[in-house]
C-alpha cells in the first residue's frame, strides 16, 4: 500500500482581526513524536493562547487524535484533522498556535481560521510519496561494472552507494514489486558472476520534485 507524508517540516502564519495564527506541519516517525513536538512548540510559543492540533499516523491501522486546546468544541482540532484527511496525508502532526488579538471570531470564524492555517502549512510542505522498497546489495568484478552501471542508469535504478575495493559493491534501491525482475536481470548481465544480498522490506519516498529518499521512515507502516 502506498501513501503520502511530508519530507520535512513547514510553517505558515496569518493574522485575522489581530489574532495571529501560526500553522506548523511536522512529519512523524512514531506516535510518541507528537508529544515531543507539542511540548517544544508550547515552550517556544509560551505566550500563545492556544496550541490546537491534529495528527494522523499509520496505513493499515490508522490512528488519529486532535485537540481544541481550550477553543470552543469542534472549532479547531477537528477542522485541522479534516484538512489532513482531505489531502490524504499520513504520519504527520499539524499544530496551529493562536495569539489572541482581543476580538472574538465566533465559531464559524474559528473553523475558517484553523482550517486556513492548517491548509497553508500543508501547502508549504514538500510532500513525499511512500512506497515499499528493498535495498539490493550487489558485489561484482570490475570487468562487469561498466556494463551493469550503464544498464542501471538507462533503466533509472537508484544507486544508493558505490564501494570500490577488491570488487565493486553497489547498493540499489528498488521497488519491492520489481525485486525479482532485477535479481534475474543482474545475474543475466553479469553471466552469474554477481553476488546479491537482499535486505528486508523498507519504506522509501519520492519527493515532489522527483528526488528519491531512503531514511528512517515512520514505524508501523
């Protein structure tokens, strides 16, 4: 199953009737990360009246939580979560901090403000499409490297790492569903001289501008 998360954190701010709203969108590695970020924001913005938030985590077993943090019920946390859901994002926290400007906005005004601040933070974020992948470690003689490197480049295979010692060692990032194909192709291109080690499945991501990333992605996906 594929999903989309954030590649990095983002921020958006706006002012309505002298109330300042600061939206932050933060990728999560696990549910407990939300507590760390909430505490950090509360400390940094200790003069604010409210820190309303929502987070969504997981693919097969989705978990969600939201809080109005003292705003009227249903005017802040749930609208933030609705923005996350509409954009079909996972494994992230959105916090909207409000500095009260002295003018009441009313329930409808608060819903619009928190929705806009959350949407602004997410619009500013770099998205990352997640997919199941594997890392293929290939060891081969130097005599086969040029041919294999040319073939991998033409096929758009991402080489994570190249190591040149007694032999050539390559670490390739592949979509999990393509793993069997590439194992067979590499053995064919090297006439069986390559040694291949297959890693357990991992999660990789491709950001908006096409860059491929492999990192410690959210647990439990």
